């Protein structure tokens, strides 16, 4: 019985090898590939419009396994859009200058997106980098915080905000927050309850001085810092408490994504800086030239 299974196994392997050799030889016998040949076989066609097997990866990713029903539904939907596309062309809609420009811009944005995706695939984040950043902010991760961020246009409004919020609790605090939100001269934003360490890293573009102060504030406390336009940014702690347990796994996943995002931005900034050296940039809506 074992010998029989072994023989069957060898036969299967041989068949697979033969198939691979035939496919390879067929590939060698072909002329240089046309652009469409790398897209696989055509699975649907409407007039001159074709849908290729490889096109499916664009919609669901390369690793996705389509079921037969999903493919059928998708092909039906694609057919509808193909017919509508032909209707638009027949109507002369595609000749509209504004439509042409919109399509051109969309094409540019799509190319940039694909270019960035390819460039960023090489970026990696090591376990050492994650552990290092985790340890650097270990004092913050055990806490959760909910902040009310208020922009006041002048010192008078800043004082009003502080007086309305400082040391308020319960219904009085709720009423004060609603009054601030109703004041059109102020900009009011609530972060929602979040990990203090996550806030500190996520809001890295937030005013640096105030961000440092927030770490040391307690529930009911407020602090404000001046900004260049003469206004003030105030941070009021709606709640701050120590979590009974730190989800290290989840936090390290966040740190991984945070570091990756920083690397992506650095790579993009570097590439843009390089391009700025090659091309002249002109801005016609004002007299300021991009530096």
C-alpha cells in the first residue's frame, strides 16, 4: 500500500514538472510580450474595452482569492460601467475641456500614489526601534487622557476660556463646554479618550510647549500657550486616569505604524527636496516663492 502511494506521489510530481517545462518552452517560443500580455487572459470585453485577470488585483489586492460568485458580480458591474463609458464617449462628454483636465489631474495623482507605494515598500521597522521608542515613553503609556483643545484669538478670550473651564466638574463643566462650542470666535476640539503616550506621539505637530505641559496636567486643570498670530492654544484635561493594565502588544503595533509613517514622511521630504533642486517652481496666486 505504501509503495502504491509512493508511486502515485512520484507520478503527480512528474506531471507537474512536465507541465512546468511545457509552459516554459511555450513562453520561450513567443515573441516579445505586448503590454496587455502581462495582464493575463481577457475575462470580459465590451467593444474594444477589455477586462483582464490582472485587473482584479487593482480592486482587491494581489493576495485576495476571488470566489466565482464574486468574479461574476464584479464582471457584471464592470460591464455596466463599460457601457456607460462608451455612452459618455458617444455623447462627446469626453471632449469637454474641463473633463479632460479633471482626468489629467486624476491620472497624475494616481501615478504619484503608485510611485510612492513602490518607493515605500522597501521601508522596514526593526524590533529594536520599537522597543527603544516604547521605553522612551514608558511613563506615559499607563495613562489615558481626554482633552478639550481651545484656540482663543486674543488674551481676553484666553482669560474667558480659563475662567469658564478651570476646576469645573459635572453639569457645570458640560454647560461651560457647550457655551465655548457656541462661541464662533473660538475653535474648540475634543480629542476623545486616548492613551497619553499615543496622544504625545500622534500629536507631534501640536504645539511642542503645550504638548509637554499636557503630560503633567491633572483632571480639571488647564494651560495655555501663545502662538505666532497673537492667539492662544489652551488644553483642558476633561479626564486623566491610570489604566489598570497596559496593552503592550497593541501599543507596540501603534509604535510600529508611527515609526513607519515617520520614515515615509522623511523619504518623501527627501525626494521632494531633491526635485526642488532640479525644477523651477512658480506660484502665481501671490508673490511668495516656495522654498
